[in-house]
C-alpha cells in the first residue's frame, strides 16, 4: 500500500512557531536539521486537507513537495532520526535513548516541535536559567511548549514550578513531558499570562516579539519585587526595541546566539 509523504523545508526555528492546526493535520512531524534550514516530514491521514492548509500558510516556507512511497515502520525511522541535544551541561533526549554524559537530563517525546532544545532561543534560555540561582524559588514558564524549561527549573531546585501555554496541544505535550521526567508536581494550565494571579520569583518567557509587544505588561506583572524575568525568542531586528517592552524592570544581562537575543531583567523594589 502506498501513502503520501509531505516534505517541507523551512528556515531553522520556524518549526517551533507553527500552530496547533499544522500539527493536527500533519498526523505527526519529524525533523531533520540541514544547516540553516529544517526538513520536516509527515504522512498526513488526509493529505488533501493538509496540502490545502499549507497553501494558505503565511509562515516562511523555502519549498515543499509530495511523494508516494510504500508504507513502512515509521516509528523506527523517527527513533533513528531523533538524536540527543546537548545544551551547556544539559542533555535533552527521547525516551528510547540513554546517555553517559554528566549533568541534568531532560526527556522529551519528539512527536511535535513544541520545543526540543534545538532552537537558538531555547539554548539561550537554558544558559541564562543556569546562570541564575533558582533553588527554593517560585518559577513560572510562560508559553511552556513541551515544558523543557519548566523541567529544567525543577531540576535546578525550584521550590514551585508552574507552566502555562495558550495552545491545548502544547499543554498535552508538556503533561507527557512532565510524566517522562518524574515531574508531575509541575503546575500546568492552558492559559495566557493575563489569566494568572499572584507573582513569581522567576518568570521564563521564550516567546516572540509580537507576543511580547502585545502582552509585555502582563508578563512583567507576574514578577515579584526583587525577582527576575528571562525573555528570549527575539530576533536581531527587534533587539534594540525589546527592553522597553519590560519597563520598569532593570536590564541585568543579555546574550545573543546567531540572529536570536535573550535578556534578563530584575524588578527592583
């Protein structure tokens, strides 16, 4: 029996910005990095519906094509293609892989690209979180995706970790990720920052510039006095404008990885 394979090539990082409809219609995606671009392969259950969706997609796509191939055991292919990711002293790997490397290990089921640790913005976040002592502190991960950052905060000794995302599928992926890491005590909600009450010692936000521009005040409002905000997902063309979105917080650190920027702010008393 033949099935339809859809291959999509996008600039690296775009795969982590696609919405829930994309992943729902695709039937599942696996990813192969190709330098500055990413090849995404899928076998959609309704190929016509998926191709129609792609035709109207506004995300940057370098190219896409379809092909017919004989049905195979794709689970084994995915397992072969997904390799562990090393970010600083953290190893991010799928459930079927093991590592002998020292340092924290985060297990992620790579069925959807809600944050696998490969994107520059995620790497920047992990580096900045590791530089901040969060032992015994209350942490919230805004736009948590797969929950990589929430799990990392818990591994570093945070007393309380919460994770929120407006995408229901991301929340499902995060719940599975928490279970894989023995972190079921992480609080999880399908919500935006405007829906939360109370404040946190550390707020993590790996989002995009438009979201920060629209909800920067909501995010700042989650930070306890004396607390910190780490924000990433900001491209170079917005880097100079970004700090003003988080006033009156004080900029205490910033990092860059290729075209992506991350910032650390403190809310002074």
